[in-house]
């Protein structure tokens, strides 16, 4: 599975581990690798090198399994088997997939359809999926045809005591979980750390992170929100996310130019076209990385004013950055302010 920043070959994380460990502190174990077309990173405190080496293989094996479940780039993944099927009968799925889809449908409702996991045909049409980038701008007919194959109302989850199903009411509905897969995988890594008895960690998959406990200095794990520019290490703000998940969606890296116009990978289901508003980054802190990853996508699609309204209505911890003529402007919800490092010093 390839995620929202991976297509340009850069590390997908919009959130960078802040340099919080001093030379005098016990160095943490930092494990890194590749998965789902992006990068993963696990920082551990109180773990020696031998234990870290043991964990590396378990981490990669779990992420590979997640990829086989959710990938839209592997035709034999569990998700693609559902997508390839033209049956409108209930389709048995893994409990994890049912949970992811259920949360996505719920947040899709709260964002007035802006968070839409059925938007795959439009993503592919505009060249941000497995298909090649178009050489000409898709016309109104092509957009309308792709939109006719999308819509959250065409998908439902059926749950029983021991079995779950997905069901679509149009045969060619295409479910794309790329926008939420990073959050799911980050939470899954956190669960792996818990099972392994690790209580001090910061895990990330692409732009989604989760943490618990303290770093090697005995301080909360800190995460830097990146300034929305082409400079990878430009920091906009720093937050403590101890015990929470965080995710950022941005429109400023994964794009291409066609006929002299910059096209963002963020597609608005309502128009069937890439977004054109000035909201360039949306960061969400939530109880889980999956929740954060699901909300940030919908907020990015909505744009500043609608995103603010949803954040306030739902009580979300949200940090929004807009591109203005003279630079960038920031808006944050009251819930987000408590996570800012500066507000605690």
C-alpha cells in the first residue's frame, strides 16, 4: 500500500521526532524500515540492542501482514479481493478491516462526506493511485463517471458475534483505505510493544504516530509538526503526545503539475477534483493514531472554515495551517493548546 506522501519518494512522515535526547542520557534504541510504500520508525527507551534486534523482525512481520490486509497495490490483498468482486452479497472480512471501515464511515458522516474511503476511482483518475498520471486533465464526463462509482452510502458493515462482512450495493465500488492505513499500522505497532512488555515507546508509520511512557531522558515523547514547505526539517510547533496518537495530512508535497497547474493528491469527493483551497496542513491528536489519521484527511478536504466548525463541534484537538500571501497562518482548537510544549514551559 502506498500512502499520501510516498509517491514522490520522500519519507511520508509530516511529523518528525524532535531531538529530545541529550548526549548524557541513555541512548534509545531506534529501529527503522520500509512498509506500505513509506517508512516506519520505532524509538524505545529502556531496551538494549539485543532486545531491539529481536523486535525488528516482529515489527516488520506485523507490518507486512497489515499490508497484505489493506493494500490497494497488491491484487491479492484482502481488501483488493473485496474490490475485485462484483458481488453485492455480504463479503466476510477480518475484524480489523470491519473496525477500520466502521470508523471511516462514522467520520465520513461527521465531515459531510469529505472523508470518503470509496473515493478510489477519482484518486486513480487523477493519477494518485496505481494508474499512471494523466497527460491531459480529466474532462467532466470522466469525472462524473468516476463519481458515479463512489459514495459512502453504497457501503455498509455487518457485524455478528464472531463474523463481520462488508457489503456494497454497486458492483464496481472500490474501497481505498490508504488514507487511514498508516494510523491503523501505528496503533498496531503500539499494541505489539504492549504485548512485548515495552512501556516506553514512540512508534510511527508515515505521518501517523503513537506513544507511551517517557523517553530516555525521563520526559514525555515530543513530536515536531512540520512547517508546510519543501524543507523537510522546518518545525512549525512541538507537542507532547504521551499516550495519544497524532497524524498530519498535507497538500504541499504529494502533487504534480499538469498544463501549468499544480494538482494536489487530496481529492474532494463533492467535486471529484483536487482541492484548491488554501488549507495546506491539518494535524489531529486523538486517543488513537487511527482516529487522528481518519480525521485529518476529512478536515483537509473541508478547508479551513468548515474544518474549524467540525473541530469545535466534535471537540477535536486540531492544528490547521493555511497558506497566505505573506506566509502561513495557524489556527488551533482549544483542545490542541494543552499539547503544545510552549504552553507548558
